[in-house]
């Protein structure tokens, strides 16, 4: 596949807003919720109350991914 | 191609990237985490001994273990890495879908550009101000402040890149693409530098200043007894450095694999779509 061909093909397949919106909105939401649970929940704030299961489970990844942890 | 294909491919590429980052973490990061936890425990014992000697009542037992260390260091870190891979893959897919076909580069190049932007804004720029830290580095009392400050850096750097792209597009007609990209780069760096200067270092948080005096970071200092003699060392600088290099490398891997796998998947899909079209035309003719 040539670069010019690939660019032209990509242009021809630009996606329209109406069919796109539900997928993009759900992807954004699920992505942010996952990011929150892996990076933040049960550290500074918690949606599951005063347990620390989520925090302890992903503890090492949280440190390693650069999120604040203790 | 519809948004659905991009979103699903983003999640898949993210999961693959997460698995790669997990394997990397098992080999490179876990030894550093173990060393840091060893330091934390040793220091805790030394602090307790010091407090007891000073006449305080011994602190109540060891920390309760909710998830075992062995599980944390193998499956737990894997769930975290694959989970964050999927999360970043989904967010990546949103940005990619909005740009697909609107930029004059082929899909696999655009995928790498978007991945590079994600790495820069979501990880690398915040890392410059608030670097990833192993266990023992970071106080329990400041977790709220630290989380808030970190997220300000993440959101700020995303906004700054958006601003930089906006400015670059504005001046592109007049000064050409190359110079416009340079101008955008300067805008991004300048705005990020201003935010980093304005935000406090973690050692400057009130709780830490009260305890240790003004410092830049929370990295543990040597523990001293009443006479000033060091009874437990400060945190090992080499462990800290190795952990941070490993963290940075893992994120580069995560974003790099995500961008490459996603680009390959999208180009394959586009090529297949074209073949189907040709076949359809040939059949109808």
C-alpha cells in the first residue's frame, strides 16, 4: 500500500458525526471510568467506601504507572 | 470505516500493549518495588523502636493484608496494566476517530502521532513535575493533595497540547507546516513550564514542611535519633532512579505498542475493505 493511496483511502472514510457519537461517548466514558478505578479509587477518594480492595489489587501497577499512591 | 471499528481496535490494541507492559513490569519493576517495600518495613520497625525508646506506647500491630504480596506482584499488576491499556486504548480511539481522514498522513503514521501525544500529555509531562514513585516514597497524609496536583498536571498538559495545535493551525498558512509545528511546540513547552512553576513541589505541602522543613520532594530522609545520629538510611537513590526509568520505559512501551498495533489493524481493515469493493465491482460488471 502506498502512502498516497493510504492517505486518500483514509480521507474517503472520514467518519460522520451522527453514527459516531454514541460509540465515541461510550468509549470516552468507559476509558475514563477504567482510568479512575486503576489510578485513583480508594486512594484519595473512594466510591466503594472505606475498603481498599481495588487499591491493594492494582497497587503495584498504580505506583508503576506514575499515579500518586502510598 | 465507522467509529465502532476504531473503538474496538483501540481496546484490542490497548489490551495487547497492556500485556507487553505487564511482562516488562514483572521483570524490571517488581524487583524495585520489593526493594522499596523492604526499605519501608525496615524503616517502620526502626521508627517504632525509636518511639518505644522515647517512652511512647508501641503502635498497634502490622498493617492488615487485604491482597497478598505475591498476588499483588503478579496478577494484580497484570490486571492494572491490561486494564489501563484498554482504558488508554479507548481514549486513544476517540482522538484517532476525530482525526482520521482529516490529516494528510497515512493511518499508521497518524496512529503513532496520536499515541505520542497521549504519552506526552497523559504521562511524560506530568512525570517531569511529579515523577512516578515506588512504595515508601510518598506520605499517607498527602495522598489527597498529591492526587489532585497530579490530575491538574494531566488535564493541564492535555489542554496545552490542544492550545498548541490550535495556534499551529492558525499560523500554518503564513509560515509553513515546519515552522507552525515549531511554534506549537514552543507554546506547549511554555504553558507546561508555567504550570510546573506555579504548582508546589510535594515537599512544599504544609504537612511535609511541618515535619521536615521546606523540601522539593517527599523522598524519605535518613531517620535520626534525639542526638542526631542516623539510625536508618534515607531512601536508596539508585532504587528510586531504576524505578523511575522502568516506569518511563513501561509507559513508552504501552503507548508505542498501542499506536503500532492499532495502525496496523486499521490499515489491514482499510485494505480489506478495498479488496471487497473491487470484488463487488468486478462481480456487478
